[in-house]
């Protein structure tokens, strides 16, 4: 910090976390130290408010556990024993090792990253340039939203939907597969406004979540049965004549065939599959078919099961069938990220052209457990010899973590982790490289909840010897001899180039910290979906009509398995963590208490489990130790293992992903975390 800056100043920032709200923040800095972060009161959806977790962002940045110097491994993998080394020593050694592997086959090197920061610059700019130039294996970044994304692409032609602000004027809001109070707080504020103005709120969620208990109605269906529910609703819309035939005629493709399919889904059949009552199906259909404007806040919770893609397609068709899109406050929102499509310069940021003629294999991040343990083969290609992890904590968050941890423990695997903290993944690294936090670097963000671009200026100098991800990859590129001019671009250049200047006004962005994209308020009132025909698609090319797809693991699809493991487990986020981030922030971990499993009192009684007792949750893949919470939040037959603890903070050094599997969703190649059978016993 230079001394000519005022003693106390305010810096524009963006919340970096993987959350649809993408808050615009203001950081108060006094003499080079960040005192606090607050929500920008001018930003329409942030409205001056941050969630509890990120209000503590300074606690996270100044955390005594921050990794502030490069570390080299000094013990067995996973022991977390390291010695400090200088940057030059670390980068020279890493470049030499990656160079030697690349000389044989660069595809033996795998980047592993996700959304630890959602920033376009510290996310996939310089990092992608580096790996594209190297010719490393490509990573299919599917761990969160790609089933829902594929469903939106099939139905609307892109990840587009209602504008968040308009939910305040809706008369009926279905909150479907979303615990908004936990994971989409600023939407909840708008839903509350609608509620005060007389709107009815209905939550569709197997768990009686913090959000479900505050809605007028909670429909606690079985996990993975949303497609059946949507078909049952369609049945009722048809037989009661609640459709909008004019909208369907002009703006929907393939409805007649789907109509036939829906007619087989009587309320009774639907109720039996979903584990709810036929009255609930009828009542919900009546509300949805007869209320205007009617809005659906879909979230990613429903698509983490085998049939998640089909279920999302079916739900996404509902507003097309009743013409809900005619109103600004009607329609559906799962993701708004497609609204940024034309504005973003991703190809310039990431430079896939640096691959030239090479076409490296693509590995799915969901199957990292299996892939790390695979030998070379014609189908797979070379064995993975090196892993470069940034913005992610795979040992904690990837499914079937016993295999992931075994893979990371391979002595012949060379692992580099760019991190703030010694996470479960960093503990397994050969080198840990200290990365800056959002307070310490430049970035720029789009959003998957709203439609403004948010700028992040560095508020303070990097702590210790931390460096931005970009700078670390620049350093590696230089040592690998990558001479292309793009490796010299500064972070400010990357920020300035991330969006098209004819669409995003950087002066406004710099002045107010955010820039609202131009947009139509009722975007699909007259069709105009992102598909080639402009129509929403019931029947999508290559996919056919959507149907209810049962879970991989359920009594219906796998009766023998269900006999041994009769409980369905979902593992939605804990309120005070963000995926596995913040688990090491003491105040937030204290709020969560201990890793726990919510279980219905009758399911607990049948197993001799008392409230607060330690329990073993297990299946053929693994075993997870935690505390039972006898709770009305769990419905019978379903247990809720709230995520995602660091394994080393867990009771037996495990977390809930010990139990989840690597099987994929029907479309989108995504994980099915919430499609998992278990049994529970006292520990
Ligand atoms: N506090 C907090 N906020 C977060 C996160 C966090 O970890 N903590 N994570 C962030 C990230 S990465 C994401 S992707 C979003 C996720 O946020 P959401 O998209 O809202 O998804 P989840 O929180 O995973 O799940 C939402 C709800 O879906 C329910 N659910 C589980 N299975 C089913 C099902 O089969 N059908 C239906 N209808 N519901 C089901 C769960 O019980 C949960 O209450 O939140 C972001 N925000
Ligand atoms: N069982 C179960 N598993 C789940 C889920 C679930 O609901 N249930 N949710 C899934 C979902 S939706 C998601 S999105 C994934 C999320 O998985 P991840 O994307 O791996 O998210 P985090 O666990 O938050 O880990 C992000 C890491 O990035 C680091 N980081 C943050 N900013 C920076 C930076 O600027 N530079 C560097 N180098 N590092 C940084 C943080 O310190 C943190 O350790 O988890 C998935 N796993
Ligand atoms: S995690 Fe979400 S709600 Fe919290 S500050 Fe960040 S963007 Fe806002
Ligand atoms: Mo996510």
C-alpha cells in the first residue's frame, strides 16, 4: 500500500463464493488492513446485506492458519507435514517435474479446479491458458450444476430464466430443491416481500429445511422423485384445463407427445412414487394452474440424483404450459448465467486455441476417485502422474472419498495444491502454494443468480508471500518456456478484457462496483427462447421426451441393495459452511457444532439410536461417524447428512462423501450426491 492513500478507504469488491447471490461488497480498509466487509447498499439484490459467513470474511483472510509461504512435503502423504521453501525453489521444482512428464505425454497431467472463487480471472483465465498451452488432460467441470445446465439447454436453449428482483411481485412461489435461507439468502428476502404482499410460498424438498418451515406449505417428497411430481402436475393441468393453449401453440415444441405421457401420471400414481398424498399433488396443481403471476425458484438440489436432468427438464416446462412467462413475476429461475453469454470473452481469457491441433482426453471431475487409481490403458490413456489443484478441495467434496483419498495418497503421484489453508487435499500435496484471497487480488464476476457484473479491486496487499493464482501460473509458464504474449497479461488487463466493452461499461463498473446488463423484464413473454426455433422444447434433439428416471439407489431400482441399506441419504449444505469452505473458521464451525445426521425419531427408535448419540452411517463404499440428531427435519426413510466437513475435523477422519458414489446423472455427466442408500447404527 502506498502512503498517499487515505488512512481509511472503501474498496469495491465481489463475494467470490459459489453462491447465486454474487454480492457486491465494500471493504473498509484502514492503513492497509481490512477492517470489515459489508454489502453494497446500492446493488439491487445485495441491498447492503451479506450472509453470516461472508460477514466474517476478514476473519477468514486473517486466519492464523493461512498458508503464507510455499511448502514442500516433509512427511507421508496426508500427514500434513511440510517445510517452508522459497518461491523460486518451489516453482523451479514444479516446472521441472511437470516438464519431464509432459515430455512423455502432457495428458498425464490433470488440472483439478472448481469454484473456490467464482472470479473469471482467478478462476479459469491464466490457469486455462497454461494447461491449454501444455496440452494437459482437460477437466469436465461437472461437480455442481451440469445436469441442470444440460436440462436448461435442452428446454430453453441456455441457462436463462426470470430476473431475481421480480420474485417480489409473484403471487405464488414454488421453492423447489432449494434451501434458500441457507444458500440463496437474497432471493429469500424477495420471497418474504412477496409473502407480505399476500403471495403463497410452497417448498418442495425432502428435508424440512430452514426454508421449508417458513413457507405456507411444505411438500416433503422422496429424493429423486421430482420428475414424477412434475408429470403429475402436468396431468392435473391437462385434465382441469389450466393450460395456456395459445402460449403452447406459439412457443412450445413437442408438447402433444409429452401430454400423452403426462396423462398416465394420475395424482394417485404420482403420490405413490413421491411418497406424498394425492391431495398434495392436486392442491399444488390447482395453485399453480390458477394463480398469476406464478414463479418457480428451482435450485440445484433437485438435480443431484440419477434422473436430475430429466426432472429439471420437466419442471422447466411447467411455466411454458401455463403461460407463466407472460408476466415479469412469472416463470422460472434456476440459473441466470446464460444472460452473460454474449458479454463474456471466455475464449480470450482461456485461449483454447493454444491447444493447436492437439485434442487431449477429457476426464470428469466426478470420477477423480476411480481415475487416480487407474493404470494406463487404451481406453483411458496414460496413468495420471501429476495433479494441479486450485480453487477446490476434492478430497472433501468429491464423491466416494475413500477412493479419492487413496488416489491422493499415491506416492508416485506428483500433487501441487494452490490454497489458502491446509485442507484435506492440501495435506496430500508435494507442494502447497499460498494463494491470495479476494481481499488481496483483482477479479471480475458474472453471476448465476442476478444479471450484473461485479468488480473486485484488491483492498490490501497480499499477506505473507501469497500470490494470486494468475501470478503462480505466470511463474510456471515462464519456467516452462511458454513465450506467448498472453502469459504476460496483468490481472488488470485480464479484468478489462473479460467482458466486451461495448456491452459492459467499465467506467460505471469502476465507479459503482457493479454494472447491470441491459435486459427485457419479461424475457419470454412472447417466446424468444435461446433455442434455434425460439421455442421451448419438450422434445429436445438427441434426448427425446423427458420422463421420470428413478434413483440409481432406491427400493424401486435396486431392491436387494435397499433391503440392506433401507435409508435414503441426502447431504445438502450446512448453513454456516460453503461447501467445504469456512469449516476451519472457528466461529462458524462452533455454530455448526459437530458433523451430524438428522434422522426421524421413528427411524432412530427402530435402531436404538438416542438423540445426540454417535452413530455409524455406512454402506458398501464406506462408513461415516457422526452424531445423530433426532429431528422433525428428516422425513421417515430419509436421513440428512449435512455437508461438507473437512475429513480431519470429522469424528473418525471421514465426512459424508465417504458414502456417496461416482455414478452420473441421466444427462450432463454430473454426480448424484443425493441418490445414496445407507444404514445407520449406534457407534
Ligand atoms: N450456506 C451455504 N450456501 C451455499 C452453499 C453452501 O454449501 N452453504 N453452496 C453453494 C453452492 S456450490 C450451490 S451449488 C448452491 C446449492 O444450493 P441449492 O441449489 O439450493 O442446492 P442444495 O442446497 O444443494 O439443496 C437445496 C435443497 O434441496 C433439497 N433436496 C435434496 N434432494 C432433493 C430432491 O431430490 N428433490 C428436491 N426437490 N429437493 C432435494 C435439500 O434438502 C436442500 O434443502 O448453494 C450455494 N450456497
Ligand atoms: N456430499 C456432498 N458433496 C458435495 C456437495 C453436496 O451438496 N453434498 N456439493 C457439491 C457442490 S454443489 C460443489 S459446487 C462442490 C464444491 O467443491 P469445491 O469447489 O471444491 O468447493 P470448496 O469445498 O468450497 O473448496 C474450494 C477451495 O478453494 C479454495 N479457494 C478459494 N479461493 C481461492 C483462490 O482464489 N485461490 C486458490 N488457489 N484457492 C482458493 C478455498 O480455500 C477452498 O478450500 O462440492 C460438491 N460436493
Ligand atoms: S456467500 Fe452468497 S449470500 Fe453470502 S455474501 Fe457471498 S454471494 Fe452473498
Ligand atoms: Mo455447487
